[in-house]
């Protein structure tokens, strides 16, 4: 290359090289300043917290319930029927009325039955008069024993015995007629409540009618028939041997308390089709909260577990490794803790192992948590004071 051309390139390249070096130095200073600013901002920023709800694990006495579907049945149900044929003259009750044993419900025309009774009484009076005359004749025969034959005396005695038998038959006829007459006044056989009237006044009723006049159900006391799995039978039998077991009737779904009673019967066989055992409980039903045919949840109080650790059921989480809870640590962070749950029912979990009374557990907001996350307890859950809860 000519010397003149080489000198020309050197004059042009030197300023460019200087510019490149100066630009690199300035870029390095800008990057250093930006990194320092970011580090300062990061150090000044507050630690992010996750809002949660929490509750405190507590020790309490927890009743253990066995819950089954039950059907309310009346203690006694009677279909009142007529025992004689006749016209229904009067109906003395109102539909849905509470009646007592012996209270008059209806009246059947009594005139034919009264006439039959009067006829039976007249027949007895006639036979009694004949008996009196026969006894006088026997007395005359005995006084004239020198003139009366033995045969005539014996015949007279036989006649007296015959008339006496007729009188006894007359009395039986009178009793039957009086009984039939009493059937014309229909009374309630028990204390209970009447249903819908089945026969109206003025109709002819018969003793062979299948429908009856009205149905009366006894509501006080009342019973509930419910079922439980057969594997619960040994525990129930052992508990019954210790004393009377309490049963609580709740409405289906919302578990509204209805009444409290006692277990009175375990059925004498297990249903092989369903593998369940039937039980019967009796309730006083003073407020008429139980009604025949009603479906209820029957909760049998089997025993009471004392000094158990309980938390709200929402605190218990499930993973592939088992059950766990998020525990709030004193520094405001959370950590996971595996637990053994005895049972969960009615929104309360009974912890067998893993927690102690006083531990704070997260009851809502777990989906945003991981071990070490800072949390803020916004509002304590209503279940932070877990009540005694039933277990299935």
C-alpha cells in the first residue's frame, strides 16, 4: 500500500477508536448505576404478605355420634271403625283435633239396638215369672207328699231347672244387646290426634267396611325408626349395657334440632340386603316438632371423647403424602405440619396427632401459601372456637 494512503487511514481510524472507548466507559458506568438503584429499591421494598383466616387449636370434650336416616312413626295408630251396621247420626269431632281416650267421636242410630235390648229384657221377665210359678208348684207338691207321686215332684224340679237355664240365656241375650247398643256410641280408644274425616254424617256404615271413620295417631310420645351400619352394633350394644343412650332428631339437610329422646330398641335381626341394623328411639314430642311419616337425621350419642384437640375442618388439607395443616409461626410465616385426623364431622376435625392446643392454623387462603410465606390474619374464622362436634 502507498505510504500516502496508509497515513490517510491512520488519521481517520484514530478518532473512531477514541469514540468507541469513551462509549464503552459511559455504558459501563450507566449499568453500574442501574444495578445499584435496583438493589436499593429492592432493599427498601416491604415484604409481601398474604391475607388469611386462622383459628386456634383447642382441647375440648367431643361427643361421638352415629347418624342415620330415620322415619317418624306414631307410637300407636288406630283406624276407628263401626262395629255395628246403621246410619251415622252425628260426628262429634273436628278434623285434626286432639282427643282423649273415651271421648265420643260419632253416634250411630241406636233405636234398633235399643229395641233388641228391650225385647231381651221382656223375655227374661217372662221366664222369671214362669220360674216363680214353677217353684210354688214344687212347694205344693212337697207339702202334699202323701198324695203327690215321686215322678211329679221330679218333673217339677226339672221344669224349674229348665226355666232357670232359660233365664241365664235371657241374661246373655240382654248382655249382647247392651253391648251392641254401646257400639252405636263410638269413642276414641286412645289419646291422640284425629286425621281427615273418612265418612260424613248421614251415611250408612257397616261393621265390614274397610276404610273406617277416622284415623287417630298418638303423638305423645312418638318414635323414630332409623338404621345404622351393622359394624356399629357391637359398640351400640356395649354402650347400652352401660346405661341409657340419648338420641337427637334433626331436620334433614340443615340439621335443625327437633327433639331429644332415648334409644329403646335394637332390632333382633340385621337386614342382609343392606347390611344395616334398625333401631327405635322414643321422643316426648311436647312441641309437636316430630310428625308421623317425617324423615329426620337421628343422631345417637355413643360416647364423649374427653380432652381432644379440635380445629375447624377447613384447616385440614390433603396432599399426595397425606393430611396436613398450615401452622402460623411466631415470626408471621407459615409452615406445613402433617396431622393424623381421628374424624371430621359438622365442620370440626378431631386431631389425633400433629397439633397441640394453642397452635394457630390457617383456615382460609391456603391456595396462595407455601412454607415460609409471610401472612396477615385479616379476620379470625367463626370456627376458631370449635364446639363439641359429632363424629361419624
